[in-house]
């Protein structure tokens, strides 16, 4: 089973119970009705990223749904938390890319997002044989990766929130894979 479609989503939940705040975050992300199974970090060859709304319509309540998930939670008032998924897509779509997940305390959306993009790009760069200096800033490294012509695109989806008094706050970011059997059949062209 190699997924051909996926979507990115994120959410935040707040509740007096930790588990309930996680459930609220999954509801906010639009995937609470699935049995989520976390997988590691490979972006499948030729996988298409579809809009969240379309992806949600291709999932069924209760089904086993594979995803890469980042999650962070706190019950500390004013504590900044974030969860992020980064993605690095190779130019040659017949090869695989990388997804990275990161959860943090005290990082903004931008900081967590840049970190996950950088991490995914580094993992892909090492498999493609791209040489880079890990000590230079992400923005400079990003240009090296993209100018090398082997990494076409990086992106992230990130959710952050600030903890509330006497409540649990949970943030999630996910890359959700669509089961192949849920995709509509391909239309065949009739030649005349």
C-alpha cells in the first residue's frame, strides 16, 4: 500500500481534561472520527497533496487512517506550544520525499515551521547526495537546496497556542494519507 494522495491539517483544543483537549484538537483538524495510526517520515513518490476539505470527504468514520502527526500540550497558563509538519518534495516525483514532525515549547508558528521545513529538506538532501553546510541559516540552506535542482519545494503546516489557566491546551499538525480504496475510480477517455 503506497498512498497516492494526502492532505495537511492542523488544530487546537482546550478542555479541563488532557484527553478531551486532544480530542478537541483532532476535531479542529477535521480527523477526530478516524482511528489514526502514526507512521514515520516518507512522502511517497508521485503523491498528490489535496485540499483539506476534499481530503476530509475521502475519509470514513472509524477507519484506520495513516498519518504523520506532531502534538504538543500544556496545562501551564501562558505557555506557548507548537506542533509542525514539514515537507520536502524532490524534483523527480518518481522518488520519495520527506516529512518531518516537531513539537515545541516557546516557539512561534514561524520558528517551528522553518525548523520542520529545514529538517525535511536536510533528510532529503542527504539521500540525494546534496552537500550543504548545516551551520548556515535555513534561508541560505533553502536556496542551496533549491538551486541544486533536486529539491523542488518545501512547505510546512504549523499550529501554535498559548496555555490557559486551569485548562489543557493541545495543538496538532498532521499529514493525512488517503486510503487508496477511498479514491474515486479514474475516468477513462473514450477515443472516437
